[in-house]
C-alpha cells in the first residue's frame, strides 16, 4: 500500500500512433495499461520492469528505444476522476486471483516508499481496458 505522504495519480499507457513495428518489438504486450504512480516517469519505469524486452541490434541500425521509456513511442496520460479500487485487475480461477502472476513486479518501491503500482493490465487477447483511450 502506498504511504499516505505519497500522492499518486492514475496513468493510462498505450503505444503512440507513431509507434513503428520496430518500436513494438521492444514490448511483450501493447496494453493498454493503468498504473497508479506518483508521476508519469515512475509509471513508465514500472511498465518497463514488467513488459520491456531486449531486441537485437540490426546491422547498420541504432539500438531501438524501449517503447515504454520516456523517449519511446508511447503515450502516458493522467486519467482523473477514477478510483483505483474500481479498476483493480482481477482474473479469477475458482477462488484464486491469478492476475498478479502475469507481472514480474507488481509495484515499485524506492527507499522503502511505494511510488508506483500496476492497476490494470491485459491477461488475455480479448481483454478490454476499463479506461477509455481518450482520457486526459
């Protein structure tokens, strides 16, 4: 749980329309994702920890920028007026929530303070994000 002194916002992260096929090779999922974080930078770091993958450098080409990084071809939009508790990802099998098993790291802690936590992520190809992509 986030400590009370750390204010968090909800962020919706998606690939940007300008993302190229090469950009998309740096992630195992295109999302969208909802992250509770103290700022957009921390949301991106947590997403990279969970979904970024290394790609091979092609001869004559620069190493691609990770899609979810600050300079990557993705969008990170603050979504106001939503409650994290209403968006919290659950994938039930019987009485067990297996959604966290899709993550490498469900939260990011710096100096003992949780600064970001995953809220919603796709667990299957037909999952629909509960947040509209046009959020501002």
